């Protein structure tokens, strides 16, 4: 019984640490998103370190044509190179038929 309680406490502690880490990453991402200026209204921007060699830039905004746009850029930093991978997406909402 004591062993089970110890395992439950250890799991709760690990869960709490993971939640704190996730909150810290989200806060750092929000701060990073403001590094290059204010975030536009009706938009969001995050910039954060995923691991020791990967940085992520994620941005969402409403374009002048009224469509929601999404762009994600992943930077892989290595001693001899830096690679950049970029994804963009146009998000279109379509009402379900019959709605």
C-alpha cells in the first residue's frame, strides 16, 4: 500500500513538473512572438525553442481579403549550418451542408 502511494505521489509530482514546463514554454513563446514588434490585432505569433537545436516561429493572422492565414517556420541550428523549413496554410471555413 505504501509503495502504491509513493508511486501516485511521484506521478503527481512528475505531472505538475510537466504542466509547469508547458506553461513556461507557452509564456516564453508569447514573449518571443513580440521580439520583432507588436502582434497584429486578430492575430497571434509565437517564437520558441523546441529543443537544443530547434526553434519554431508560428504566426496566424487575418489577411486583407478576410481569410485566416497560418505560417510556421522551423529553424534547425547545427554547428555547420542553419536550415529553415516553412509551411503556410490558408484556413477556409465552410459551413456544413444543410446548416
